[in-house]
C-alpha cells in the first residue's frame, strides 16, 4: 500500500488545494524539504498524503548521514508518472473542478475493464480520478487473478 507520494507543479499551493478538494481534506505548506512544497493529508486514518513540489525540484541523497536534499533542475513538460486516486465526489463535480482550473478533464475507459476521469494537473500530469462506481470497477479488474486470466486468454487467442 502506498502511504504517500510526490509530484511537481508550477503552482504547488493551487495544485495541492485542488487535490485536497478531490480527497475532501486540507492542504498545508510542507517546509521539511526545501522551500515551496505543499502537502495534502487525507483524513482516512492511514496517513495517505500527496506532496506537491515546485516544478524542477528533485530529491537527491544527502552526503553521509545527511537527510534528503532538494535541488532545482530543468524539468520536462510531461512525465510518464501518473496515479489513480479515489474520491467520494461525482463525475460532474470532478469535471467542474477541472473546468474551473482550466485543466483537461475527460472520462476514459481502460481497455473496457474500468473507467477513469483523466484530470490533467496543469495540463501536463495525468491523475486518474475514480468515483465510487469507477473504484468498484477498478478493484474488480485489478486483482492478480484477473490479470493472470486476461493474460492467459490473450495467449489462447
């Protein structure tokens, strides 16, 4: 289980607050690593969180016993990094958020197995948002047994 992860953004505070709205939680400044990061922490009893760093900030190992170091580097426009998050919001509410932020937001099917709402943070980082119905589809399609059956069916075809 993932406890937390990080992404980068041109406007970390704005992005953190938008993601916090999806999770129905709050976002806070996150000063432990550098200047400018924000964090949102779900009220789920599991410590689930997303850290949002300024675009171009990378984390590097410290020297010896030093902790992680943050430094700025040129950042690519897009990335293969993406993630799926569950929300209690409706599809219409998620799409309204995307529209209010000016971010591409569109419902898509993942191979006919489950649907997601692609929410493109700052129109460069994809987040797959799962409404309660979409999450049920996702869970049903995402077990190791289902993946094995799908792979075996493709081999047999």
